[in-house]
């Protein structure tokens, strides 16, 4: 039986291991994060134009990477996660954000608040289908109104180099199960099922990860150019979508 993604980061050293493995300085995802930050800054600035006060939620906040970056630009910030280990790591990063250990996807989860801005990074791709749907429905229900925004990503875009690499790796290692890919079209359908529509999209991570190790400075410069070139950023492995309630 496949373990739910809810349980993936519950072991004691999960937070530290995650940061060291996924976001060590100079790694592929560390550089992608540097490209995501201006997108988040722009979303916060746009939200400020629509709402004078911003109540912010970071869903599945993990070690607090996104939460710590956004909290200074909003009026109130909350991070939620099911993992005590991840929240313990997040507590060392944030300054004033409220941290809650809770499962918003549970059928009987209370509505703890409504928010003007919600982020959900690196969750939807990894979650099993039922959990994906439950999470998006729960987040849609927490958007305050039609001016509120949900920012979500898929870091397994099949229209990127990963769409070639992942199937080959799986074939060589004879591993079963679903491929770790989630296209923007499928994500948009999931969002629509939760009553949401996409209003903005940005991609990054066009170059394969080995190139980061060989020529990191050049790769970063090229990636920044890609983010300004529509036909190319759509090939990025990481796609960030900004959503609102439909209608």
C-alpha cells in the first residue's frame, strides 16, 4: 500500500534533511527558488493594490522557506503543516508568522480563517490524487473573496526536460507507479474542479540540472532571460500559477 504524502515528512530529522538535500546553496532547486522569489514579490505587490490588508496562509509550509520570504510583505501570516518536524524547522526561520500543526484536508477540519493570499508550493505534484483534490478544495474555501489569490506550482512539468528524463529513468530502473509529472493542463483542470481559474503563470528551470553544477553563473543568467521569453519559460520544469475564484 502506498503511504499518503501526509506522512512523508513526519520523521524527526525531516526538516533539516529536506533543506540540506533539496535546497542546499547552489543546487538546482536553490536557484529555482531564487527565480520564484520575484514572482512572489510581484504577487504580493499586486495583492496590496487590491486589498489594503493582506491575511496570508502558506499551506504545507514545510521548513518555512516561502513563509519566511512572504511574511514581511503582508499584515498577518500563518503557516500550516501536518509535520511537527517541519514546523520545528520553520520556527527557526520565521519572525512573526503563526505556525499551526493541522490537516486542512481532513473532512472535519474547522475553517480556522479566510485569507487574501494563499501559497501552496511543492505539494500538488507529490500528493496522491485524492489528497490533491481535497487540498485544493480546502484552499479555495479559505480564499476571502474574488480579489484573493492562490499561488500554486507544479515542479514536474512534462513539457520540460523532465518529461524525457523521468520516463527513461523509470524504465531503466523498472520502477512501477505513476511518473512524478504533472502538466499545467491537468493542474488547471484540478483547479477548475475546486472552483478556481488561472490568471497568471510563470515558468522557470528550463535547463537540465547537471548544467547548474558545470556553469552555474551562466545557467542563472540564461534562466533569467528565459523567464522573460514566453515561448521558452513554458518549457521550465517548475510552473507557478496564480489563481482566483472562478466568476
